């Protein structure tokens, strides 16, 4: 680390309205040279077991023939143990999940040359459980849209109809499962990014309870919204992958409330749901963007649970209509702070990728690469909020979070599960690239039902419940915190009768 010059410190001083003189600045430079530089030299040379590099064959960028839906960001073959829960399973990782030696773009050309040196915890657990990681799945630009048109280097097509979007931001993860190219995939979810593409692609996708699956080694979106979870062709695939990756790792500060003992989600799955009470959430229907065929299909599917011995009744949770707006203070400002901080979680204990911050910091403001319309929207509004309101709305959004969580918990005191449509509409067509407003709206119009549960941390799962006009329809099952087993049991029961 080189000492700053007087000119460099003067510029920073003036931007901070300190307006220090040259004599004072020279004192600071001398202090840095005498006291600060040696400290950072010691830090630089300190042995760091967490960043011990892993050497492996990094694979290849897929050809067009290998990538008909644009869902592969990279292909590889990293095999786990010959025996294990995931033995024989081919699995893709969303391209914001670190896999040592394999490029990770986070959906943007800004990171096209970035290669992590360490595995994320979910990747390590998949390999340990015998799964074969066969590549990185395309994700949206900085993971900031629910569509599938902002990703680098290509958009992701819906395998059911390539004229339509696959949904985002875990677009490639869901599309690869839907296309049958992998049995399972890992997605990440800060506002619906597992469940939206699962709904539009017709696969099963579970956003677990906040903190159930360690986020260690995954690029953060907003730390208090970060969720990582499984997508699968079947409910049992989802349960199997969840069992392999769930649990504390001692590194992720998001896991403070995660139980030490967890069920074997796949080992314990049981489709007998006789006596289960399911609440059909009235406020989860009738959005301005709702499509009548989607809502009709979800309502009919909900009452099919009665044929399995469950009891279904409507329930009203009024705050559901505004929960997505109440979380906006955290979403806009927090998401931008996370990127502005170059992916470093300041104030949080646990693993940090010390290579990522410098890499992003050099390139983010270089003007090179691509920044999508949705990323620009969050960056501009987030910076505006920081400069003009100084964290007030972020703080208020965090402070009212417990009352929003309580409203759902009160309903879950009377019901075992809550149910609504995952997205109020089926997969949507791609926006026109010259329609700036259309591109922004195409990235946000499907989050009404999914985003609130990133805010409250409740587990929520997309369950395919049929098609309309050749496109999948998804219903969402929501459970109590850490009650993933109940959700999986109900989903399996529905899957077997469908």
C-alpha cells in the first residue's frame, strides 16, 4: 500500500468539506508513512487460510450449439464424491455463486474476467455430497431484475416459448432445469429471484427461511435480503439439494437464528398432509398486473388440497398489499450500498472475498462494460436517497420490518401454510430494447407477491400448477420460519396428484 500524496488527500479533504491546509496534510502523509503503511504491510503478508486457492480445470465458454436458451454462463465438470446424497446429480450454480477457478460474471461484462480463488459454501457442500457441478447459470445484470433480458453476454429464453422471458434474476438456473439440461440448480433471491423464473419456467424453486442456507461466497445484493436456495425438476430434487446445503457454517452472519439441528428434508419428506390448514391469501390476488387465467388456475389448484385431506380457507392479511412498498427503503438504498461498497459487507463478521472488492472498485466507474436500465435506476435512486435523506428511509424500513413479519406470523398462527399465485402473470414477452421505460417495468412488474417474503424472511416455494396458452402457471406456498419441511410435504402431495 503506497502512501497518499498531498494532492490526493487535498481532493478528499475538500469533498468532505474539511478544507485542510498543506501543512496539516503533510502531517497526515508522514503519519501514514510511519504508522499506517507498516500495519497494512503486516496485514498483507498475514497467512489467510480462508483464501487458500483451489486449483482445478476451469471448463469452457459454451458454444451457441451448447446454449440454445442462453442459460449457460460457463460450462465445466467438477465432480464430488462417488457416494453421497447428490451422487449422479448434475447441478448448475447461479453465476453470482463462487466456484474456485471458474469465471463468475454476476451477469455483467464488468466482471467478465473475474475468477474466484475459493468455493462458496454451497458449492463446497454440493461437491462433498457427491453432486457434479456442470456449470454456471446465466443471471441478470448485477441480479437486479425479474426479467431475463439484461444478462451478459446474452438474454435467457424461456424453454417453453423462446419469444418469452424466463424470469429473473436466477434466469439461467430455472431455464436449465426446465430444459432438462440439469436436474437441479442453485439460485439466489433478494426480491423473488428464485421464485419468479421458477414460476415462468414451470419448475420448483424454494426461497428458504432467511439464514437457513449459508450465503458465504455468494455476491451480496442487500445483506438483510440475501437468500440462496434450490431449484429442481421435482419436489424431491429440491428437498434433496436443500438437505445437502442447509445449516450453519460458522462464517455467515445471516445465520444467527438458524437452528443447530435441522430435519433431513429429503429423508423426512412425507406427502400425507391430512389435517393441514392452508390459508388462501385474499390480498395475493387482484393486482393491476394480474392475468385472470393465472389467478383462476391458482385458486382451483388451492382447493385441490382438500382432496388430500387438508382444509383450505381464505385469509386476509391487509399489509400484504403494501409490504413490497414498505421494503423499498432497504431495497433501493441497501442494494446500491452493497454494490458501491464493491460487494464487501462492512460491519459484518464472517468470510469476505478480498479479491472481489478491488476488482469491482477498479471497473465499476470505468465506463467500460454494461450497466442495465434497472441497475442504473437502483444506482441513481439509491445514491439520491443516501445524499438527501442520509439513511432515514433505510432505517425506517428496517424498523417497521418486525410489524410486517408479525402480520404474516399472526396468520400462520391459524394456518400451517399460506397460498397465492407466485407471479400474478405468466411469462412475459421481451421488452423492446429502445423502450427504456418498458425495460424498467419489465424488470419489476412481477414482484408483488414474492418480494414481501424476502422482507419478512419466511420460506416460500413456487409449485407449478398447470399451463395456460402453453406457458406455466405457478402457485406459491409460504410457511412459518424454518418450516420448509411442511412446505415440501404439501408440494410433494400436490405434485403426485397433478
